[in-house]
C-alpha cells in the first residue's frame, strides 16, 4: 500500500469487528465522557437522549458517561446514576433510542471514592478510599480542597463490590448491551491500584497482587451476574490526574491484564488510556511509554483512548498497526457525525471546552452536522 495515499477513511478504523456478542461495523467508539446533564436525581434529561441519538451509528459502539453505582458513592451535580427505578427507566429511553438507530451502547459504572465531596453523598458521610489520603488540589465543584477520606474497611470493600454488581444488573434491566467498569483516572478502584494512594497493610495493600485485588473482585462479581461477554474494564497506567502515580506501572498493569486474560478471557474488551495527553497534564514520559506490552498479553478486543482528537490520522495509524478499537472523546463532543466525517475525510468542528461541564443544551446537542453546502465558495 502506498502510505502517501493512505487516509483515515481507508484505514482499519472502518473494518468490522466483534465486541462480546456484538458485530461492530467500524472501530470508532464514543469514549465515556462526563457531561453532567442529568437531573438532581441522577436521571438522564431529554437532552441526554438527544445527545446519544446524535452520536449513534449503525453498528457503532457508544460508552456512556461515568454512572454512579449507589446513592452514597458521591459524584457531582448533574451526574448520572443506575441505582433507582427512575434512573433505570430514564436510561432505558436512551438505550432504546440508540438501538432504534442501530447502535450498541455500554454503561460505564463508576464510584469516585475520595474524588468527590460528602456534600454530594445522600447520607453526607465522609468520602472513602484505599487510605486516608486526600487529593492535594481543589475540587472544581466545591471550590474547596478535597476532604481527607476514610480508609475503607473490608466490609466497605465488599459492600462497594456488591454495588457494582447490582448496578450492572440494573444496566442490563435498562437494556444496555454491556457495562464498562471504570478503574482509571483516579477513581475508587484506581485509588487501590496506585502506590501514591494506597498505603494499606492488609490483603488490599502493599504488593501488586494486593493492590489489584479490589478491581479483580469487582470484575468477578459483575461477571457472575451479567456474564463475561458483557463486561469491560477501563485502565490508565500513567494518569497523573487526581494525584495518581504508581511505582511500577508496567508490572502493575501487566499483572492486572494477565489476571483478566487468565480468569475472564471472554470479556468484551479492555480499554486503556494512551500515555499521551494534551489536556495540559502531560505524563512525565509520554513519548516513551507504550501500551504494547498490555496488547501482547490481552488476546481479546483492545480499545485505546487519548490524543486522537487533535490527530485523527493517529487513530487510523493505531487501528492499522494494532486492529484496536479507538475511543474518541472531545472530537466526538464537537462532531456528532464524527464517524461520517472521518470516513469521508471531512474537516472537524472545534470543541468548546467551556461548555463541557455545564447543565445546558449549548455545547451539548447543538454542534452542527456536516453539510456540503457549508463548504461551497
């Protein structure tokens, strides 16, 4: 193939593939993106339905925003939940719309752990984490420093594990095709994995095996209730967001992937965040680190995210080199018809960062679809 003539549209991005029991017609995935457009009860508003409908393609995979597993997990204003009947019914409308338009949709299940405030918990109780160590920055939602969390007991760990399992059952009740366990970006499961936030001296702290234990138990519990093929996991070895840092990222996440491969080889996919980030929080070695060691271990579908908004050609290159599914975030926010634009080599609309986390329709469901006449002289 003449590499000079290779385009995004002719890449492996637009080859079909299988995820769990589902046939996908292309490999461009809507990344999970918190947008905070749900109501005060965590129920998707009408505009949430419209947002996902706009981004649905025939045989395309969407992953929803991080969705809280319980009323006392905490979260943020406008965030979603999957623990009440109202929430289940609200999500059912979204899922039905995606299915009516030929799409596949997974719910990303989330517990923020210390990365929230007691003000956002129904019982106003202290936040919880692997250890009693606070995030050393201000919370953007309260404008105050993050609170010091309470170190979780083994009973807490078992309770949260069951909350993930119940939320997964609720997701299937709502009609979701599967779920993605959020174990990245400094939230509760990631807080156990990273050495910067886990100082425990029981079987959930210290060694890599111990720090990975909580995540692997959550995977076991969720698989038990909804089946392996409908479960996925998101991971971020080099995320420095929310004070995350691990002493041995290759060893730590290689162990996690090996365990998933050995115990649950039929998982839908594993989803890694690339070691490159243009959010202004560059990882220390972002030109050196690579997901390739994890790709070698995992034999099932592999998804990568991070850095593709500014370089869609990189998405095509990674898909061609690896066969990966490619999750795209900010470009998908600003281009509801992103799949069409990439497939036809059309220019992309620029995203508006200041509307990412408002509660308004602006910057959410009003981005334009591509029209040829817009580009005529």
